[in-house]
């Protein structure tokens, strides 16, 4: 998981919310450990120090102010790694032994029997903990107030605290790692249905709006999937609505145009002068252009709606459809030749759309072909693809315009009568059938070759 | 010849009726689907022109009902529905042809002629009956190779007779084929047309015979 993901993913957020408090809590815990250990160690070590001071004082008095013997020093050294300093002022200042410059307590030594006082000083450049004990001795030879100071460096105490804190730190780190790992595992397991839903949505065709299967999903994810399904349904309804609107609009548009062209036909028959006949002819050809436009808009909306509904799919032979469409064109355009080289090539799709594709591609080729030349329609199989190829003998489409001609309402030649929707329909139909459309120069550079390839059935 | 036109758009309907009239086909026009059944029950039609999007009904269901009730009159659908599936549906429901709006008048007329020719018992273009020749495409009569002058109504009656090729056809049936519901003529008008046709055929070997109580039939003279 990258650092960025920690802030953007749900999993990251969860981890943050779990681990941040855990770390803060651990810090507080360690601080607590430090303080308690420090108190405990001070108490323990101070007690040892007091005992030491009492032993030294007794020894010094009994030995009448002599230095400590090697034996006693060995015993003392075994109890600690610290450096020890002592100073002993005999009863009534009878003698002074040890480190004579060891600082006295800040308030002076109190003359109370067995009075113990602790204080911290810096001695010889290192911090010391000193205990000062005043005793009233009633020895045969010495009697009166004596004081004993024992100082100890802090190494042992610090080591003790450090050991304790370190041991706890290890425990806390282990706990944090364990909780993090468990959280990641649990979150991953918990998020698996969500990831499956995402994979399902990502692997879909862009037009696929069928509901997501919520079977076996945890309730939370099922709710989300339900929301997505509701959105899909609204989208499907909306598409249906706009499709019906376009169908109705086109129908409403086509009906008056039909009346207009029929009236023109009748008027042309009964026209009395050549000039009125010409005007009527022009009206009629414009009416036909509007009709063509309305029809093609309807075809486009149909193919778009098909992309979402995918209904009426069947196995189709491109050769058969090309033959049918070419036949109907042959009746209309006897002066232009349509040449056919058809080999069986099956595709899976909607027949209405393929007929529209062929009609538009042939219509386009005929429109741009010189009168005396041919339009060639070929269907064949090339490797994994069924191919439909139409070559015209027109002026060709310059390379820089080839991308543009499939855009709606684009026309390469502004003088040609056409809706500018023909190739847009062809491309739409090719795309909704998962095919590919290429516009190339014709054989030997003459005319245009439009190649549509579809996945073989 | 008589046509039934079911079309809700007045302008289109008027053009169609005008065009049918030029083809010498009498027509009855209704704007709504409800009249279809009554019309086919009351009249004898040679062709039905049917729109699909009607204000009160769907042309497809009207057609389906008509065909399942045994109606066999040729039906030409005219519709603004362009999809192949609509066309296929129309033809599957029993339509004989499907014309997508907008269409050219010439194409409409050609399709009507084709349907009428297909329906007549004589598939060939020209029917010969004695000295009388009838071209089903141009709908012209030749008598002994010469143009046969007659009024449209007389031609309509003769057309019915020659298509029956000598079979007897009743006066009512003839009237039903040539008069629309709006025509105020009664069957006695047929007698007048028959009388005129007989006069014009007098010099040939063809005549119209009366079968009392049954109707009329075209006869060659050597048959009599």
C-alpha cells in the first residue's frame, strides 16, 4: 500500500483510525512505565544506599575513624556497578574520612538521630544521588553527633529504567504490528465482495446495463449493488424514453414530408409550365433530403438503443445481406454498376442494423462514384475476422479527413447532396457489434475503400 | 377496381385517392381503424392501402385480424416505420407489400399495379378474349388491334368481366367493385354500362351475355 493510498482508500482510512490511537495509547503507556519504574528504582536504590551509609558509619566508628578495609569495599562493590563516594564525619568532628569535599545537604545536616536525607548533586562532572544520615552514637570512646554521606552515580538506576521501558516498548511494537496485520487481513477479507463487484463492473461492455447479481453478497455490498442496479434501471428507462421520443419525432416528421412529396408528385404531373415544374422538382428534392435526414436520425437512434438492449441477435451471413441490399440498389441505379465478390462470412448481430449498414455504405459509395465506374462489394474471412469491404471509384477521401467523415453531419464535399449521417451510421453499427472500421485509399490509389471487420462467429 | 384506404393523414390520403383515381380505381377512405372491419364487410375491394400508425388502432393488429378471419384481398402497407423488423412484421402479418413513407407516387402506383396483377387469375401481362385484348399493366383495351374507346366506368366493368374470363359475375358484385360507398349510383347503373359496352362490342366476336337471376358473363360469339 503506497503512502497515498493510506489517505484515499477506505482500507487506509480504517487503518489510520485504528493505528493512530493505538500509537498514542502506547506512548502514554510507555510514559507511565517510565515514571513508575523511576519511582520504584529510586525507592529501592535509596534503601540500599541508606543501609550502606549505616554500615559505613558503624564500621568507621568501630574502627575509630579508619579507612574502609578492602574486604568491606569488595562487598560494597559487588552490590553495584556504580561508582560510590562516601564521607564520614565522626562524632563531634573527631575524624573525617572519605571524599572530604562531597557536598553536604542543602539545608545542612540536622541533628536528629537517624535522620535520613536524599539529594542530587553534580560531583566531579557526573550526577550523583547522595544520602546523608545523622546518628547519635554512644560509643565508649566516641559519643556525639556523627554524619555519614554516601553518593552513588545514576548508571544502575538509569539502566534499570531503560531495561524496563525497553521491554515494554518491544511488547507494544509487537502488539501494534499484530493489530495492523490482523486489520489488513480482516479488512481485505471484508472488502473482497466489494472488489468482486468492482471487477464485475469494470469487465463490462460499456453498453451493458443488465442488473448486477446480488446473490451471496453481504448486506452492505448488496445495498450498494442495489443502488447501482436502480441507477442502471433508470438509465435503461431513460434510453428507452429517448428512443421512443426519437422514433415518434421521426415519425411525426416523416408523415408531413410524405404528404409534401406526394403533393409535389401530383403537382409536377399537372404542372402547366416548365418553370413551375422545375420549382416543384426542387421542392421535392429538398423534401427528400429532409426525409433522408429524419430516416437516418431514426436509424442512428435505433443502433444506439440496440447497443444497450442487444436484442434480436442472430447469426448472419454478410454475403447474403450484401446480395439483398445490392439487388435493391441495382433497381434504382442502373447507370452505375455494382460488382459483387461475395464469400460466406458469418457475424453475430442485429439484421436490421446490418441492412442499414450495407444500405448506407452502398449509398455512400454510389453517391461518390463516377457515373461510368463500378462500386465493388466484397465479403470474405480474413484470419479471425469477417470482412465487409466496399470500394468506390470516386475522388477518394484525403487522409487528413478520414477521421472526420465518420462524424455526424460531416461532409467532405459540400456540394454533394447527402445528410452527412451515412458513414456515422456505418461506424455506429460497426462499433456496437465490436467491429472495426477503416477508411483506406482504393486499389491503385483510385477511390475509397471502406473496410469493416467483425469478430468471426 | 376498388380500393380501401385507411390513412389518418388527410394530405397523404388525398394524394393517394387522386393517384388511384388517375389509375381508374375507385376508392373509399377512412381515417380510423374502427371502420376497417365494417368497410370490408360491406364492400368488395380489390386492394387495401393500410397505414400502421392510426389514431385508434395499430395497423398490424387490424391486418392480423383481417387475415385470420379469412380476408384475402391484397394489402399494401404504407408506414413511416423504417426498421427492417417492422417491415418483416408487416409482411409476416399478411401484408403483400410494404412501402416506407415518404415514397414517390410513381412507385406507389407501380406497387398497386403489381399487386392487382398478381391477384388477378391471369399472371400474364395481356389477357386475350376473342377480338378483345386487355393489357393489365397499362389497363388498356384493344379491339381487333385498335384502341377501344370507352368511359372509365365502362372500362372498369369490362375489366371485371374479362378478368373472370367468361365466368358469371353478379350485378351487385360488379357494382361493389366499381362504386365507392359515397357514389349514389345503384345497380341499375350497371345495366346502362353493360348496354353501352354491348353496343361498342357489336362489331366483334365478343359479347356480354345475361344469365337471368345470376348476372353477366363475357362470351365469344362462336360459343353461343
